[in-house]
C-alpha cells in the first residue's frame, strides 16, 4: 500500500508543478498578448466585416472569419511571443486557445461599439470607409457584400434590396471626386449586370463628374444619403428617363 500512496503523491506533484509552470508561462505571455489584441483589434474587426456574408434572409455567416483566426494566432500572437523570447507552447493548450478566442471576440465587440453611424473620426483608409458605407446600407435594409481588392471592375460594394442590385464606388478623399470614379461605376454596373450604379464620397464632386454622371445615369452621393438610397435611386432613375 505504501508504494501506491507514493505513486499517488508523485502524480499529484507532477500535476501541481505542471500546472504552476503553465500559469508562469501564461503570466509571462499576458502583456504581449494584451498588447497584440489592443494593437490589432481594429484590423480584426475590419476582417470580420469584410469576410462575413449575409444571406437573402438576413442571416449573418462568420465562417470565413472564423477560418481566419488560426492564421492570426499563428502569424501575430505566436510571432510576438517568439520575438519576446517567450514560450509558444501555450498555444497548443486547447483550454488556453479557447480563452484566447473569447478574448479576441470581446476585443472585436469593443471595437464595433466604438463605431457610430455618423462618426467618421475612426475612418482613416479607403477600406475603412467602404465598411463605414456598408454598415449604413445594412442599417437601411440592404444586403451588402464587399468585393476583392483586385478584380472588382470598379465596384467596391454590391448592394441588393427587393431584387434590385446597386454597385457603389466608395471614395474617401480630401479633394473633389472626378470623372474617373463615374466611369468606373458605369463600367462596373455593366460587368456585374447591376440595375443601378452610384459613387459615394465624404467630399464633393467636380463639375465634369456631375455632367458625366447625369448623362450616364450614375448617382453621385454623399455618405449621409445612403440611409435613403432607395428614394435616391428612384428619383435619379426617373430623372434619367425624362432627360432621355
């Protein structure tokens, strides 16, 4: 019996010291992981918005984003741990990875809560502006998907509502938007076989762009008008019929 008790004590000691070592590794990694989540929360949020899909019934599918998360853990979290000469073995611990995924989720939620419909202060890039416009359209009842960075043929967003498809060129500019954006939107409408085409910006439009848009039936919008896109398209379509 004594040897059984001895074995039991050895096993308990092994578990105790292993658990203590895991906690030590986790504690050492915590500042690095916290910094990584703080640094990349917005990028993760943008990735989630770009990769999500919404079906015709309004169901949101984040499967593609979930497939992206192991890449983030391996190429960002693990990279940062290695650069700080810390043990990456904790990323093989299922319990720890599950907790880490939960933390990533909360970081994204916190970032999403910062986003306000009429607040452009967080928008710094063209991609962020596309997502800003996408959210405004979704709030107005449109099903919206983003296009790849290349090969979009001039369409940044493809919006659908009541069986009608609208392609949008999004321009986050500090100067007035010119003819090129109108031409790209017009070409994208044909390529995607859409019903309508529009350019949306935070800036103004040149006189030449306005003239070309009128003759090509491309709607020129400020992003504040996206909440009323249905009526904007109807009025623009009626005006184009009268002019023709």
